[in-house]
C-alpha cells in the first residue's frame, strides 16, 4: 500500500507571521488565518534556518518554509525567535567532571548560562553526534545542552570526554 505525501513549500506571498498579545504565533498561510501556529525544524541538527514546518494548532502541517530569509522581515524575525525558544540549547563551556556512581553517569558542567548537573543511566542513549566534533547531551529528565566542537574545549574538558567516548 503506497502512501502519498504532499509537501507544500511556502513562498513569501503564502505566509505572514506575527505574535498575539499572549506571545502565541498567529498568521495567514495560503490566504487562511490561524490564531495559533506551531513551528518545527524538519532537520533540527543540520539546517537551523531551512526547511521549517508550519503547523496549525491540531499539529497538521500547512507547509514548509525552505529558507527563513525568503520571508518578509517581520515574519522571519518571529520565526527565528520561536525556533530559538523551541530548540533552546545551552552551550557547554567546560566539563568539570564525568563520574559513574551506582550505575548513573553524573556530569558537572559549566555552560554559557552557568553551572549545571546532568544525570544519565547509559551514555550511548544520551549522547548524540550530529556533526564533526558536535555533541548533544540529554539527561534522564530531558534536559539538554550542546558542545559545538569538543576539540575547542580546554584540555581538562577534552580529557573528561576522551575517557568515556
């Protein structure tokens, strides 16, 4: 049984976005007004400003924005801001320690937003390697942070990683 998937690329004239007083994205897509729109990156780790899925409140896809920069200035600004909120990832600046105690991995980290602690059971389920040198760490509770390039960290942090990877 073959399924048909209709991918609709949205052009600048197809979409206008803004925020309501409560901060919710609203707008017009293909000449129809929506009082709530939800946005997702189709490829969250590869393309941060390309291939953005625009959905209604029922999570039905209305179309895909190929490049944010193709939109009008206000819509592009609203979309960028919403993606930053949805895909918020503190950046690790130092790894103080990584220890295994009682079957749990305990990470003590410094980030651009201050110190944080992450706990996980299995390293392989909680570390993602989307690109060269790039590591995304997710703890047991879903808290996430990223190391853009582990080779750019200080020698102590690199040693902590090399002992576990």
